[in-house]
C-alpha cells in the first residue's frame, strides 16, 4: 500500500517537474527563424513580375532583395523597416524602372506597373526614404552612391562587397557570387549627353558583372539568392562546397535566365540544398494560391528533389537554421 502511495507521489512530482520545465523553458523555434515575405503584385499569388522578397533576421534586421516593379514605392505599407537593399543587377525588372501604385492592379499575368521611377529607380527611392544601405558588387556601388546623392540621400549608404569578400550588416553576413547574365544600365536611368549618346548607339553603360548573393543569418541559416543567372560552376564549387547554402531562391523563368529544367539541375545536382523558393517565373504561376497546371512553376516543382516553396505575395514563410519551414509554407 505504501509502495503504491509512493509511486503515485513520484508520478505527481514528476508531472509537476515536467510542467514546470515546460513553463520555464518554452519552445524557442519562433524566436530563431528567418522570416521571408514575398512582395508581389497580387495578394496571395505568384505573378509574372514578382521578384521582391523581404528577409527578416531573428535579431530584427530586414533585407529587401530586388525591389523591382512590384513594391509600391517607399510608402508601400508591406515594407515596414528596411535596413538593407540588395540588387542583383541593373535590369529594370530588378532595380525598378517603374512600379505598381498599389497591389491587385491589372492581372497576375500583366500587372499594372505604370508609375515611372526614372531616372532614380524604385530601389533608390526606397533606400532614401528608409535610410537603408544598398549592398552590391561589381561597379554598382558607385552608380548607387551617385543616385543616392542626387536624391538627397547619403551616398555612404551604398556599400561594396565583391566576390570572395564579406560584409556584415545588422549581424547578417553578405557576400556576392558570380551570375551569368548581362548588367548594362539602360540610358533611361541616366541624364545629360551621355544618356543621349548611349540611347542613339543602342547600348547601355557597364557597371561590371551581375551577381548573386549568399546570406548567413544569425540563426546559422545560409541562403543563396541566384539573381538572374544561367548554370555556373560556382553553384557547386562556391555556393555548395564553400558556403553550404541550405535555402536557395532560384530563378526559373527560361529564355532570360535558367528555365525550370536547368534550375532543377542546379538544385538537384549542384547545390543540393534542403529547400528552395521559386523565383522569377515570368508567368501567372498561381490561381487562388494554388500552382496552375502546365506552368514553368509546376514543372520546376515536379522536377526538384527538395521541397519547393512558392512565394505567394504577402504570405510570410519562416525557416529555422536548417532551412526547414516552420510556418507559412
């Protein structure tokens, strides 16, 4: 009898201890995740012009990647605080030669991006209003410094990080990696005689090679942002073998970048991450949040050997240090 009472007392004590531990040591997962929020043209969809993603580090640092045309300028209520802006290259659909006035204008396949941001760009307008750093590689920093100065911003906010180097901003380590693409500055971003000469010649000004990025967040998550690129040897040698990227944002649009088959090869054979976010599909990829049949996005999802997360505008995804999605996927 005494033994029975003793066992019961132990069980109650054990349960009390377990409960106390659960209260004293709550699950910390939500406090140690990187949050990724797509800022597209149509709420809850993945549309043809969508490029922009906001990454939020567990420490609160917020990074806008390729603002492009689907962020409604610096007053877009979805932006919030922005500490850093990344620009993979100078094409209008990435730096932002025009933009939406608000979400859900036009169609998903052909959104209304009729607000001109020339000659400064959507990127510069946002950087000035948010007092954000623009971190780029190649010869792009000098271009952005001049644009910031022209717009009343601080040219010192344009920061350089070249291939093989690293710069920490807000506790997030940032480096650039090679991308195989073009990177001419359209004459429409320029003023004066040079702009007229370049326009007449049918060429753009060179600001060096385009880039991708590798970001290392404070929870240990390593993210590769492909930019616009074809298949490169560096995706295996540098992104995989040196940096060990676990989450990849991969362009799949074809013709101008890797297509879905090529992008799947990069994911399956070269980088081998834990997960991938599809990007730059150049199509109306979803309807009511579901991937449409016979799209490049559907093909990429079917060919990839790792989980593919479709970036639905405004829907935040959370990733732990191992690139497992903990919420929103």
